């Protein structure tokens, strides 16, 4: 198990410990995979870090950006962008940032292959 800052959490990482609210109620069960939406919700609620399983922290799950056609890595990167920037329809500035970051990440993924 490894505790990491929530800002460094990535979609697909698996929680090692449940996340509770201030009253001790379970919000997210242990073993749950992080999604872009879940990361956004936790950030909005003020959570600073999460405890994840070591295999997820060390990237022993699906390799990051290793698909020959780039599809698996591209989807993972797209999910990460959505977790950080939110839905595309939120506002024009966010959309521009999202598109620019997506373009750079896609170029890096293609260059790495």
C-alpha cells in the first residue's frame, strides 16, 4: 500500500483503503478503481491523498501507453485529462486547455512508440 497525493492519482489505480466522510460513513470502498469523475469528486470534497495498492502505484497493471496502435495509452491519457480538466462542455478556456494538453500528450505517445 502507498499513500499518494490525490493530485497524482490516475484513473485505474485501485484504492487499498476505503474513503470515509467526516462522520465515518464509507464514500468509496476499498478495492474500487479510481475514475476521472471519482477523482474530481474527492478533490472537490477536499481530500488531499488516497491510499492505493502498490501494484497500481508501481504501474504493474496495464502498461501506460504501450499499445502498438496507441489506443490503450491514448484512452488512459484522455481519462487523466478529463479528471484534471473536467467535462469538455464546462467552459471555453477549459476546452482550449484540454485540447492543447491532449494534442501534446498524443504527440508524446506517438513519439514514444
